[in-house]
């Protein structure tokens, strides 16, 4: 859960794993430190009754989330690598330690995506549009469907009432048949 640092003989402080990096999720302190390392850390708190000193090493660097809105603008297209797929979306690494989420609802204008693996694979290099930035929660929302025009914006131009169209039945339900007129 952390690394104990001897400040002077008999006086130790703890750098908790949560105080080691602004962007990386540290599971084991050995990812950052080794026994015997000389380290610099900031004193975060002192509890004289419990004889505990809390230290932080990430505070010696700038928090990239403090300037994230300068680096990433709403509506801007960014490139990244798909690093994780969950049932609800694809996580895209925009830069080391900074990732955004393309939610399944932001993957297609016309298709109902049940799983992001229908659209993306791990390791894919993708482009996405920045939809929202939440600096408090340290989250970036991305969208890939926005890279294309929404076909529903021009649906009345493409399909006229009373006009005959051919299509393919793609689903039957108790209340009707779904017919695909064009791709999507």
C-alpha cells in the first residue's frame, strides 16, 4: 500500500500508492520505488499522537489534469490507442496516463452497439472527438460517431413520404418487421 521512507534514524514517513502518480494507478510501490532509493517527497500531514507522517511524491510534479482543458478542447479531434474494452465502452489512451471513454452510445448514429468489441479491438489506433471534460472526476468523454454526419439530419431529403423503397428484413417482432433500407 505504500513505501516507507526513513527521514532520519527512527523517523519514517509513508508515501501511499495513491500519492505516487497523478495519472497511473499504482498497484505495487515497487513499480515506482526500490528498497534503498534516495527519494524526494512532500510532507502532506503529521499526526503527532499517532506518530505518523504522510508523504507524497506526485506533488513534486505538475498534475496534468490542472491544464487538461488547455490541451484538450471540446469538439477537437484527438488520436489515441484503445487500451481497454468494457461492456459500456472503449477506453482510449490519449497520452500516457490520460485516457478518455467512448461510450457505446457514442459509437454509431444508426446501430445499437451491444458491446464495443463490435466496433473496436484492443490496440486499435482511433480518432475521436472530445465531447466533455470533467476535471474533478478526471474523466474525458469521447465520441467516434461524431466524425461522420448524422444521417438522421437529412432523412427527410433521402426518404419522401409516399415513395416506394426496397430493403432487407433484418428483425421480426410481435409488433412488426424492421427493414434496413441502407447501411445502418
